[in-house]
C-alpha cells in the first residue's frame, strides 16, 4: 500500500465538519419537555467574556 492509498483509506474515517457524532435521546434530547430539570443553563450571554490581562512590565 502506498502512502497515498493509506491516506485515502484513513480520510474516509474522518467525519465531515460540524457533523454531530452523538445523538441524545430521553431527557437529554433537544426537544425534551423536562430537559431544563437535568441540563444546566449556560451563563448569561449578555455578560462580556473575560479577557486575560497582559502582565505589566515594570
């Protein structure tokens, strides 16, 4: 097997970009009625993200 053939075979194992590899069912499904009881809400989106301050050079 040549290196190009190996890469061609390996590339078929890589999923396409943004392809969901995990499918959720039950309470973790996106449309579950009781999902809010078991899934933590993300932080408030209106809060600005923290930026790492550069150390001061003195």
